[in-house]
C-alpha cells in the first residue's frame, strides 16, 4: 500500500468511522442481517466520490485539489496519489 500523509490518514480514519456509523444506523432502523451488502454499497459510494476527486470520470476542471487553508497541505499529497487507491484495506467491503 502507498504510504499516506497525515491528512490522508485522518481522512480515511473518518471515512471508516462514517461507514461504520451508517451501516450500524441502518441495521438498527431496519433490522435484519443485511450487513454485508451495506458495507459493499458504502464502500463503492465512497470510492466513487474519491474517484471524482482523482479525476475519474473527468469533471470540468478535475482532478480536484483539496488544500488545507492554514497549512497549504494538499490532501492528495505531492506528488499526488490516487485517493481511491488507498481505500482497500481501510474501508470494509463486506
């Protein structure tokens, strides 16, 4: 796996927390044993958003750069990495 910057690690830590919160909230509201498909769909949605930031598919002006206003640190790093490539092994797929 590619080494992550501090900002990327913080982003993925929060994305993993959000994924878990969303899946558990849905399970509590609707019951059942649909945990596996929920992790799959939240993983695919998150990776899709990261692919948009990375420039896939091409959006006008993309790929997009997120820059910390105080530090000037680029979320994708320098040289830039593909954020969607970092998801595997961090976010749950099942």
